[in-house]
C-alpha cells in the first residue's frame, strides 16, 4: 500500500500482524497544509452595542477538559468585539486562577500548554477584561488567595448568585460553563 513512508516490515521490530495493521490504511493520507474544512462563516460577525456585557461562569478544572480554556477564549473574543467582558471562576473552576501553576517551578511549563490558562487570563486582564474568583472555591481545594494571578478579584461565596443577577439585569449575554 502506498503512503508517504515506506511500509514497515517485521524486521523493523514489528511482528507481521503489527506491520499489516499499521499499513492497512495508509497514513497520513494528506500532506500538511491540505484544506479539509471550508471557511464559510454562517452568522454575521456581530459587535457589541453600546453598553453590552458578556458574562461567563466557569466551573471547570484547569487541564481536565477544554471547558475552562475555551470559556476564556470566548470571553476574550467578546471583549475584542467591544463587550464589557467578565469571567467568574467558582467551585473547582477557582483553580484556574492560580499563579502558582508550573513544574518543577512556578512559571515553568513541564509540557506544552501547561500554562495556557495562565497566559490566556493574563491577556484577558491586560486587554481590559474582569476576572472574579470565589474564595470558597479556592478553600475547597487548599488554594490560597495570595496565589491568585495578578488582577484576579477574589469574591465572597454569596457573590456567585449576585454576580449572575447583576449581569442578567444589565442584559448581559451569559455563558455558563460546567464540568462534571
């Protein structure tokens, strides 16, 4: 079977059945840069109207899924579209706000993407976004308020509901993410 690489044989350290299985379907079948999806955007690129808000609740744990990271990216995109944009991390989501992430030292990435949430939050804050973090969510996981990323605003546990009411009364678009 043809492919961009020569077919392995058992003498390459593979058994005959491993070699056959590996090349039953040639791969990769497409070279890098080959388009596999279209680019047509279906909905208009909407911008914020005067005073519009975008509020995101995040209840996902850093690196356990893409929920938290995608929520930050969406909030940043809303900010860049002109929305007053705020993120509120609560429960296990509070762990996303820690500046003490890294290995073997804080700020060092043991694997590509380990600090993507930290970087994305720093960008969001630098561009004018507001980040809230529930103190009770931190305490549930033994995290300290002093370990928060610079610019993250610590909040009282009862603020979660009142923040939601506040933004709903402002007519904000509310994006509520949840993991588990």
